[in-house]
C-alpha cells in the first residue's frame, strides 16, 4: 500500500466558523488521529477559509477547499480538486454547511433548500462514489426537523417517514412545499403556520429522510454508512449566540460520535444527538409545545 492510501481524507463543509470549525479543531487536536490524515476545511469563501486555517495555527494536514454547497459548479470543481490534489478518495464527509434565513419569502425558502437539502444531495451524489470501504457520511441536521414533522398532517408524516420513499418522491414533497410557500397555501398543503422557521424545519426533515434513502441505496452498493446528526442548540452565529445555547464544541462531539463509533453500535440511516438515537418525529406533545414556544421568541 502506498503512503497516500494510508491517509484518511475527511471533508467538513461550512467549516470556517461555528460547529464546522469546532469539528476541524477537534480533529486536529485528537491524539488518536493519524497526523497523516488530510482534513479538508470546506469554505464557500476562500478568504474566510484561510482565516480559519490561520486561527488553527495552519496545521500542515489541514487544507482549505473552496466549496459553495448550493452551487453545482462549485461541487463539481471541488470534486475535481479532491481527485487531483488529495488522491481522489474520501473516508468521511461531514455535510455541516447550513442556513436559516429569517426572511419568509419564497426566494428565502428556495435558498434554504438549495443549501440544506439539494446541496447535500448533489454533493453526496458526487462524493459518495469517492468514499472508501467503511466510509461515513454525516448529514448535519436538527431536531427542528423532527419537531416540524410533529405538526404536519398525518398523510405528510407518513410520506416523509415511509421506508420506501425515493429521492424523486422526496424532491416532489420539497417542491410541493416551496410551491405552497409561493402561493401562501401552507395550511392547505398540510403544514402549520404555527411552526417557527418552517422552511428550515422542512429542509431538515427532508434531510433526515434523505439520510435514510442514502443509507439504503449505498449500503447495498458498498460498505459505507450514512447518519443524520443534530449538534444540539449551540452558540454560533446561527443561534445568535443565545445565552441558553451550549458551546459549539459539544455540537462537534455530537457529530464526531457517529464518525468514531463502531458501525455495529449504530443504525445506518438513523438520526442521532449526543450519541442517542432520536425519532424522526417528536413524540412528546408537551415537549413539542415547549420547544415551539422557545423558538417563536427567536423567530419574532
Ligand atoms: P453558522 O455558525 O452560521 O455556520 C454555518 C456555516 O455554513 C458557515 O461556515 C457558513 O459559511 C456555511 N455555509 C452556509 N451556506 C453555505 C453554502 N451554501 N456553502 C458552503 N458553506 C455554507 O451555523 P452553525 O450553527 O455552525 O451550523 C452548522 C450546522 O449545524 C448547520 O447545518 C445547522 O443547521 C446545524 N444546526 C445548528 C444548530 C445551532 O444551534 N447552532 C442547531 C441544530 C443544527 P459563511 O461563513 O460563508 O456564511
């Protein structure tokens, strides 16, 4: 085996700040990690990525990869760069980049899905084929997705959680939702206006469903594992560093749990937070009401 084959290559998208940056920091500091491992610090803005690298002390095994996950061209360019510069394979893909626009327009909803759902779907289509045996994909999701499914019609709940759901059907659910935002027919479409950050929540519910589809599809093709992870409510720009949020390092631990735990102890396609498997739909009504109340304050 040549030396290049012994190196693990780990990609984290949206890693110039927040939880993604904390993941890179932990990987650099992890004594168990082979210093030969290559860590690709994804950043849509090259300068912000380079600044993050400097903040880490410019370790020689961390490289900035310019990658805007909402752009097919950028994903294709980054895929070529991985092939040309880093041996053409990956061992871990952490799809961390995400947005939560405050704006309630259809344009904002489209942007949300372009990064939080379609971006991850397209990136995985390009990069999962580069994963080696035992490779892992972590789709960084949110419990808000499970909370959002709690408040939708039974018919939609069944569709999102169906064990036979296909990517085409899931895309259709997403497109129907975006059309409903556009025509202001959210309620008629089976969603509730009561739910704060609705496009964000639907994008994360769709990501959880996508994770199960990808796990099904890829595990039959080769031995790779796909998980969705909620990092928990963390103090980042996204949460506006809310006083009741936890350090982003804990969010990073939640993500790294499914990277480092023996796959026999995890369920392929499942949704985890802090090492505990979560349901796809919130099950506790009182807990859901409390969570919505807290989120409404942030969305006002
Ligand atoms: P953050 O501090 O706002 O960081 C988000 C990162 O994603 C930034 O690096 C941002 O880059 C990047 N990004 C956004 N759109 C991108 C795109 N199209 N292409 C590439 N990079 C893009 O947010 P965070 O709190 O760390 O969130 C990280 C992930 O955790 C997200 O998926 C989020 O939904 C999830 N999450 C967060 C919380 C929380 O409480 N913070 C809770 C649950 C789930 P720029 O710097 O260029 O904007």
